[in-house]
C-alpha cells in the first residue's frame, strides 16, 4: 500500500495512518532539555511560532487503524529565509538651528521595524560624532531615535558642518539596514528678532 501527500496541514491518510511534526528553536546549540517541542503543520512558516538561531525537527509516525500500514517520510525540506533588515529611510532632511540640527525622514514600510539609528559626523561618509545631546542625554553616533520619524540633536558646535545618515533596524535581531542618503547642515547662531 502506498500513500502520498502534497499540501499543508496535518498528514492524515485515508487508512487512518498519520504523521505529525514538531519543532523547537534555541539560541544555543546546547542545553535543549528545557526547550519544549511545538507542534507544527507541514508547509507552515516556522517563524510564526519559533524564534532562535538553531532549530530541531521531529516527526511522529502513527500506523493505520488495522496496524498493517504506516506512513513513511521520503523527504523533509526546511527552507531558510534570511531576516533581511528594513530598507533605508527616504527623504532625510536636516535643518540647522542654534547649536542643533532637526532631522526628519519618511517612515520605512516594514512590519518588522524596530526603530531608527541616526549617524552623524563632521566628514562626509564618516559618522563618528560625539557629544550630541538628545532628550538631555549626551550620546555618541549612532543615536537611537526609536520609532520616531524626526529628532532634534542638540549640543552641536555652531559653524561646524555636520553630515547625517539614518538607518532602520528590525525588531528581532536589532540589525541595522543600509544608510539613507546623506543630509548635511551647519548649526549657526540665529539672529535676534526685531533688529
């Protein structure tokens, strides 16, 4: 007797034999004893129920009702899809203020978006800035802007040209994507009003 199955879901056959799959994930290849097995359906996206760097898969084979047939597994295929970081933000603008720069950018359309990192420095393409102030805290490049689409970075030196780039990062791995296009601004002391 030969049964075959091609599709999603539990593998139940007409003779009542059955094949069930289980998986578990872990961030280390060791210490699996405390990691529970999770039932998964054939063809299902494991990323929906599992998170970890390493994965183990198991199968239970159940014979037919009369005990004369059992399912067999000819092939088990796991397709790995890399968790790509979000794309770079678009339309980054930098507006100079007195000792500060106001940055804004268009939101990244990603369901896995964890936030944005703002990189800055005094040379184009080299974002090693120090001594910026965001919300009262002194920070070095990159500055974590969270999920906001704009920030005001203070504590910058008037008359110095600063270069900025923004990168989005994902929720799970906190991996930053590519830099946005560079924007530049020179903080300057603003003239007094009414003169």
